[in-house]
């Protein structure tokens, strides 16, 4: 009976190890795919932005063509930028969750044998993964989503200023002020959105109970 119990335990442990190794591989693949997608989406947005600005630059000598492009290119690229930021936040959170789960599996590996702890050192609870990178609320400002949010906010402000100056006939200084305020409001909204999305996914701080 005892031998039978040991055999069952061995089978169960083997099944657990197989499942954990498979999960580890899947999580690593998911984390890699989020990074790849983030780079692709950021490149698509920046390519669309640069193409739009080049086309506007070529039309600067024709007020009518410039106005037509300003009313189409700026809003289109701006909306694309907002969509890009939302998706980049999603991929960043997915990567964060995957790294958290990988770290849990690594801690299980470290408990398998006293020797294993040497090769799977336990990271600080406020650090993520094996690279010793600390993630707090301030880390939100250094993501790819934040980079695109800043660029898109500047685009939104500049686009608003151009549209107000050309389409509404406002004096340029007033249009610039309105554009700057609009850009700052867009940036604040995008950063706030990121903070609300990221906060539940961040690891607890060392002082947290």
C-alpha cells in the first residue's frame, strides 16, 4: 500500500512538473509576442505620422490643399494614436502578468532541491522576473505606450492649432494656446488611463501587507 502511494505521488509530481514546464514555455512565448506586437504597433503609428507630416509639408505652398490635408491627416493619425496607446497598454499588462507567473514557477523550481535555490535565486517581491527591474507606479511613464502618448498629444495639440487657425480663422497665437491646452489635456487623459489599467497588475510594494 505504501509503495502504491509513493508511485501515485511520483506520477502526480511528474504531471505537475510537466504542466509547469509547459506553462513556463507558454508564458515566455506570450511575453515575447507582446514585445513584438508593441514594436510593430508603435512602428505603424510612427510611419503613418511621418507620412502624414511629409504630405502636409509638400502642400504648404497651397493653402487649400494644406487645409484639406490638415482636416483629414491630423484627426486620422490622432485617432490611430489613441487606439495604439490603448493596445500598447494591453500588451504591457499582458507582459507584466506573464512575467509575474514565470517568477512564481521559478520559485517552485527553487524549492525542488537545496541545490536548485542557487540557480533560481528568489527576487525581491517588488521586483519582477530575473532581471532585477523594479516596477512601481512611476514605471508607467517609461513604457512604449507613454512614448506614443506624448507624441500623439503633441500631434493633437498641433493639429488643433492648425485647424483653428486655418478653418476657424483664429489668430495664430490664440490658436497655439488652445492647441497647447488641448495637447496637455490629451496627455493627462492618456496617462491617467494607463495608471488605472496598470495599478492592479503591478506587484505589491515591500511594505504592503
